[in-house]
């Protein structure tokens, strides 16, 4: 049997002022995609999964339309060359937004369906922060979404999606898909699966999988920083018994809706000043403070310097800020050598509309050796604060991100990272973990979000909203039943 795989994976804030362009994507095709470690699990099946195109980028602003069309045409061209196919696996995110287009995932998936035809089975994996649409549901046969946030089950989710695909293709099963959109949108930082009520809600999914007629149960919290009609939470179930799927999906959706008032931040939160007061009062270290509004892994720009400015105004000592995306400041650093004293303007380099820069006198501590201009990283010290400057938007979530720069996190009283909930590597060493409800394109304070044009009435934006589940059986499920 013949299978193919490929897709596009990015999370886009519609509130960001900067476009994600083609150079921001890492694009894999052919042998490089076939050999990619992220898809090693595909090589264990008795049937070969043929590579098409897979494009992935750090979350950010809307994707440039020309960039999207270039990537989509490359994917479709590769897909067409592999026909005929028994199955197609799409590793997607679910929160792609293309400049000037609504429901970009729906466009990508519908275009793939048109190429492979009605008999080919399509299975997709999604981030649990993805948004589902009727167009998506009606063009796929099965779906599996992450069950952890922070995401530590990516491979397991991909395996579930591919296991269903291979099983249905080899056993000649036409699965049914049931979708229940839930008019509820909350930030991932209030719906972490490490905290209740999400912890309990997601813990029951494997039990639902085991019910007769069910193959996979997925609960998606959706992506709140997208002004789109499809921006909702949802329950999506795949299986062979539509009546069971409808019942279980409705029950899961109702449980999520009923818990809507219980979702809270899992760590102490407050303004920048409030969190720095708390950090200064701590007798422990390292305090790790998340600069949440500018988090690049949630769609933030990553170039804001407000946190650094307040630290300097307070004379805070032994703090580390990692990092601030500022190509001009980073380039200036690379024109000098460690030990030099520099005059730098830091901040608002990528999005001058979003914030303002600050001027500092800095000592250059380290330059990361690299021949790639986009990979440049400089470490400077400004008074008592060590600052990591980068030539490109990027997170600092792994211990190796720091050790390769000669930085030992426990040496610092305070570490500031542009993050929401902390990564699995940073969370265990935080002593304690704090979150600043800072400004940026992914505001955690939902009351401050710009007025939306396209999002349907949704809780908590409509606090008195009444709702009850209304399961939707996908178009291809109806086709199978006829």
C-alpha cells in the first residue's frame, strides 16, 4: 500500500504586526524529509510513507500570502507525483493564519483532498491549540490532537494518527468523524494539562479511546489569539460507530464547557512590577519569570524590551534576560570582540509599532560562533543584568540553549524568558515560577485584546453565553453511510 506525508506547522497571532515570510520556515522535502528525526516513527510501519513537503516555523504573525502559496504548490506538486495513494498523513498545527485568507488549514487540506481523490484516506495530527473548521472536518477521515500542554506527547499523537490511517487502509475501513465546536476560548496558560481542570479532562481520553466504536478522542482548547470564525475549542472523535462518537463527543464537550470558570493560571501572575517585587523578595533562586505577552512560541514577536527597562530602572542585580530578538543590535555586537563596551539600542527592532526601544551601555561578553547570520547570538551585560540578543526570533526553553552560551541558570537570582507556561526543562528548576501579564501580540489579559471582527460569540468574551453540544458528523462520514 502507498502512503504519503507532509504539511505545514505554525501558530499565527492575527494581532501581530509582522508577517511570517518564506525565509522564516524550515522546509524539508524528499530525502531530507524522509530522514527527519521528527518522523522516525513512520519508518516502523510495513508500508512506506513517501515524503512530500513539510514546512515549519516558530509561531508568529500572519503568513505572507505569496509564501503560503509557494509552500502549498510545492506540497501539492510532490503529492501529485506520488499518485495513486491509499493514505495521506498531514502533520499540522491548526492555528495557521495566512494574510488575507480565512481558514488556511482548511484551504491546505481541501487542496490535498482534491489531488488525492475521494478514495484516499486522510489522517491529520493537530496541536491541542489548533482551531477546527467544517472545511477541515469534511476533507479528512481521522484526527488526533496533542493531549499535553506543555507538549510532551507529539510523537505519541503522530503515532495515533498514523496507526489509525494504516489500520483503516489495510482493513478497508471508512471511519466516521464527529466534531463538536465549543464556544469557549482561553489561553494555553490557563488550560495547561498539568493543572486542574484540564488535567482531569485530558486524563480520561485514553479511556474513551477504548470504548467500542471509538478510535481516538481529541479535545482541543483552540487558539485564542486568532480573529477567525473557526476560533473555538472543540471535541473531535474518530471511530466506526457514529452514535457512540456523537454521545462521547457531546459528553466531553459538555464537561469542558461546564468547567469554564475553573480554568486559572497555574502560577502566580501579575504586572511586570508586581512580579519583580515578588522576585526580589524571594530568598530562593533561580526565580524564573515568564514575559508572557511577547512569547515567540505562542505567536509573540519577541523583540520587546520593557522587562529589561524595568530591571535596569530598579537596579536589579544578577538577572538574566533570554532573549530579545534584535538583529541590528546583534549585528553591532558582531563588529566587536568580547570585552568591548558598546552603545546599543535594544528593543522594537522587528515591530516598531508595538513597543519602544531603550538605549544602554553594554559590555560584550560572548558571541556565538556561526556562519549563518540568522543564527547569531550575542551575550552582553548592562549593569547587573545579563542580556541575550538574537538575530532571529527564537525561544530559550532548553537547558542547552543556555549552556552553549556559557550560562548556568542556577548562578542567577532571576531568569526572564519570553514564555507562557515554562517548558518541561525549565519548570522543574524554577524556584519559584512566576508569570508577568506583559504587553505583546499574545496578551494573556483577554480584556485588552482588540475588538474582533470574525470570531463568533464566545466565552469569556460573552460571559452570559448559553450553550449545549450539537455534534456534527463529517461529510465523508455521511458518504460512507449512504
